[in-house]
């Protein structure tokens, strides 16, 4: 239901566009869009972690070098391991979506880095840059109107581009939350004795 005041009923509640654009949300610009275009737009916003989600850039901004390879007490992973896992998993999803010769990786070994700390001084930034690049490529893939979001990935076992986009967004949000929590714990002095 669209009106000239851009009031849209969504899942039983009414969203109003006032101020939405200032908060980086989808606002009135979606009015009148076709359903498929609207879905693509919402997926890209979700993949960009806009709205309610923290972005990767916000999570890693000013991340102290000394804490990147430290584990908070009781945690399973270091911030470096979480960042690399985010990068590797997103790349794997992207590779699966576009590569007809995709080779499945081994869980969990291929999805986590072999070291608790970055192996060199530039590894953290390279991981962040590759995550950004792959995120942009995934957004471009989802935005490509020649691709059917509901069509099965030809070399998959029933997966769709829609499912893969939602998987990437969900996975990224979960592990970015872990990364932020690990940082807060470490900055508060809750480091493991290891």
C-alpha cells in the first residue's frame, strides 16, 4: 500500500519515511518500485549493514593493534580470527554464487585462520580491504537485474541468490557482534592469560 505521504504497511506495522533518509535507511525513494527491485534494494541495504546493524568499518575503526591477537577470557576466538572468518566466509559465499567450478571448502579448518594473531603488520588491513571488496561484488551480484534472486544456483543443491545474500548478511551481523563484544571485553581488561 503506497500513498503520497509514503506510509507503507510492513508486517502489520506502519513505517513512516520522515527522517528515514537521514538515518541511512530506505525511505520514500522506494515508493513505486517493482517488487523485485524493492527486494534487491532491501538486500543491498542489509548487506551494507545499514539501519540497525553495525558496519565492518565501524567495528574495526581504531581497533588497537595490541588487542587483535588476544582472546577475551572465556572466548573461543581472537578479534583477528573473527575478522578473517568474516572475510573467508563472505568470499566463499560470493565464490559459490558466481563460480560454476566452485570447490566446497572443509569445515571448520578452511574457514578460520591458522593463527590467533595477524601474521604480519599489514594482514589486518588487507583482510578489511578484501572484505570490503567482496562485499561490493556481492552487492553488485544481487543488484544485477539479469539474475533471478529466486532461481537456483546452477551448480548448487537448491540454494538461491536470495538465500545466499541473506546467509551472508546474517553471518556478518552475528560475527561483527562477536568482534565488537571481544573488543569491549579486551579494552575492559578481560584478556585470557594465554
